[in-house]
């Protein structure tokens, strides 16, 4: 029998959050879970590994639903049997958020997309990967306001962990969401819109703690091109000009090269602007006599081997910032890089933008003291502030600093994390981090309790909990 939760029942279920949730709308859910869908694919014997094979689990059941009704059926079945449910998308994360010994749900079979060219919106099932979504948008002359460095993630996984691109005036991917549907911990289907205030701000970056996202609506923009320019610069020179660079360019990214790529004092600066807009560190970024670009038509690769093959300058960049590469291309081509061919671990923190130079200088001292080498460049990007309750950019423009390595990851992260925390940093939820509940409370003093109240409201039995979420929010 179909069931609908009334607004009164929903509010009575948690009076402490009534002002937050008063505007919620609810849709019918599914038939009684004791009459399972004949098409629902759930089986045992599955072992989950993330992309980098750094985390793994063996859930009791692995389910791949095709509809939101089947998602609700899974949740209701878990409630009846006292099990817990976690969701995994593309598996391109280093965080243990997805781990469970009970039921693991994958939404790869939920990839339908409906596009409204007049409103410039796209409504999609939560399992679609970004690499499959962007071509669909382009067919209608639309694009996404921002993208991260790769497009392997599902839309739900990327937004729920606060995945981001770069641009001081541009928010992370979750800020593009204007509507969502999710199955709550009671098996109800909840529809959320922009009028729902803190409920939407909680659900945009939810860590999978509020429910299973089944549908997302994003505000698109017209498809667009960007002018890509890469420069070879000195670390200290760039930090001295950093504030001007991030305000004068639409998008700025730094790859700081440490051994074996460089001697801790070289940076590849990349600017990505609307064609014909101002680029680079002004007159200091000129091509030295006789220099030529290392390639045309596609961005520089991020991996060590790929960069070294580009024959980067073996100079101290004393002539300023010689230009390495320049081209104009579609935003997808410009903003993203190929999936890295080397397995590694990543730790990334967002510090207030005004602390960016201090954070990089402090970590440079840590690298020198520990004689550290890293497998990949330190990636530095900038993101606009937003209102999501658990967004690393909540309330402040931020600089993301990402450290990627493998064999010495524990040592590198032990040096990196305390510096970032001391300077007001918050971690990327999809990467490696070490947090206590007290840490999260201090990082989100104005939103932590609101998120916890909404979580209790939507998941009163803790069906979406795992060890990490219990440690941080219970």
C-alpha cells in the first residue's frame, strides 16, 4: 500500500527542527517491502574497493536499484532487519564514508536525465557520472558552472562530499543544486527545493548521512569556452602576487612541484578565463626569447611522469613566469585532466583564502624539515563561500590545498593536517582526514547542531550510520 507522510506527522517527529523543516514536501513511496520488486538486484559476495584501492569492505548485501521505489524498498527492508545502509557512487574517494558490513547501495543503474533548455535546468537520477552528464548538457547548449579536475564521480557522490573546482567567485559543485529528492531513514521519499532553507543547505553536502539521494536538479549555464594559460613560476614570487592573481582571474590553479618534480620552489600557475579576458601575473608572464610551448590543445597532465615528459624548464624562472602553454577550448576540456594513472592517497584542506600564503609557506617548512617527497604536485585551488551546513567553504572564501602521495602518505599527512587545522582549515569530505567530533564542532560552530538535528529528523533509527558518522555526529 502506498504511504504518504503528512506534514504534521513529519514535524511532530522532531519538534526541535520544526522551523528548519516546515516547508518540506513529500511524495508517495513504494509498495510494502515484504513484496519485493521483481527487478531489484541485491546479492551477497561482493567486495568493494575504492578507485585507489586504499579502502575496502565486504557488505552483507550489494544492491543496484533502478528506481527510487526500489531504493525505498531497500531502506525499509534494512529497517525491518536491523541493518544499516551506505551508498557508493563512482568510488573515486579516499574517505571511509561509504564503508559498511551490512547493505551497500550503488546507483549506477539510475542515470536518466531530463533537461529544460528554457529554464537552463537539468534533472537527473543520482547515479549519473559527470563524464556522462556533461555531453548530455552540451547537446542542449548547456554546461555546468564549474567542474573538478576529473569527471569520474556520480553527481550525488561529488556534491555530497563538497567536490569543487577552482575560481574565487565560483562555488563548489553542490551550490549548483536547486532541488533534490532523497529516501529518508524511514523509507519516505522527500522532495527538497530552494524554499526549504537549511534543509537544502544540509542535503547539498550531506555525507550520505540524511538519506539516499535519488534525484538532483541543477541550475546550468550556457555552454562556454575558456582560455587556458600555464606558466612556469617561482614559489615565492607567486605567493607575493597571490591575492592579485585570484581576484584578477576567473579561475586560478597552482601545481607546486616538490621532489621528484622540482626543488620545492617551482610552481605551474594556470589561469582559465573567458576568452580575451586578463590572464596571468600581468607583465611578469612573458615568453622568454626562443621559448616555445610544451604542447597545444590540451591541458598539462598532473601526474609526475606526464609532466616530466613535457620537458619543463630547468631554470630558476628568473625572467619572470615564462609561458608554457596557451589555448582556448570548451570548459570541460580546459577544467579537467585525465584520470591519474598512478594509485595514491589524497588529503585536502580548505583554509580561509586570506591564510593561503601562510599555509603554503608553513607546509614548505614542514617538507624541508622532514625531507619529504610527494608522488604528485601539491594542488592549490580557490572556491567561493556558500551556505551549506557542512561545506568546507561555509561562510568564507577558501583556498584548497591538496597533498597526494602513496608510500609516505601517513608521514606527509601527519605534517600537513595540523598546519591546516591551525590556520582554520576544514577537510574535503571525500579525501583522507583525521577528525574527532570536537574538531567538527569547532570547524562548524554555527551549523553543526543544526545538521545533527536534521539528521535525527530524517534518520531517527540511524539506518545510514557507520563508524565514521557515529564518531563525528552521535
